[in-house]
């Protein structure tokens, strides 16, 4: 697969992380995920390319469930699949709900399509408490507990 014409920028990292949270766009939800499921490191919207001697860097893509977020995740998945980000293993995609309720059919279809380009996908439901300013660690949805368990198991 050819690399997409644009994508997330690359940055060399000097230290390994258990895993990197890679927001595919601004406002994806990385800060909330970092607080609610500790263990990962914010990649600040850069692919974390390892310098010589560092192991493969594990990355979890993060995107909102709206059209722009899912398209950004699709672009990032294509960038990775093209081989344009050497030394990186995408472990999956976290889709963070952008509003309460079910996704409309076109967004469900797009989410399924994007999910096909990554090893696994986790969905984080709408969290009204987070919107209202409650710390994410205080209200952790059941789905996020499963995500944290999966990631810790992958990185042990």
C-alpha cells in the first residue's frame, strides 16, 4: 500500500513507553484516556519512531466517533499500513463517542471500515460526567476497564 499524501508527523523517541496513545486529531480523547486507563504515554499527535536500540513502539490510535475523527483514524491506519512509520506496531484503535446514543448508520459503517485496518478496536461510550468536568479516573466505564486489561496484557 502506498503512503497517503499527508498524515501524522513522525518524531524520534529516546525512551520506550509501555504503549503510546496517538490522537489522530485534536480533541480525540487522549488526555481522558490517559487519566482513566493509566499505563500509556501521550504521543502528542506524532508517530513515536524509535531510535537505534529501542524496541518496537506499541501505539494505540485514538479518534472521536464523528466523521472527521474516523477519517483521521483511517488516514493514520493507512499511513501505518503503508510502512511509512517503521518501528511502530499499531495495537488497535480506540473510538471515543462524540455524543450520547447510537451512531447514525453512515458513521457505524465508516467505523467498521476503519476498524478493518487495525488489529482491534475498542469503543468508549459517551461520558456525561467527563463532559461536566468530573475527573476521568473517578468515572471509568466498563469498556475502558477491558481496554486497560487488554493493553496491560499486550505489554507484559
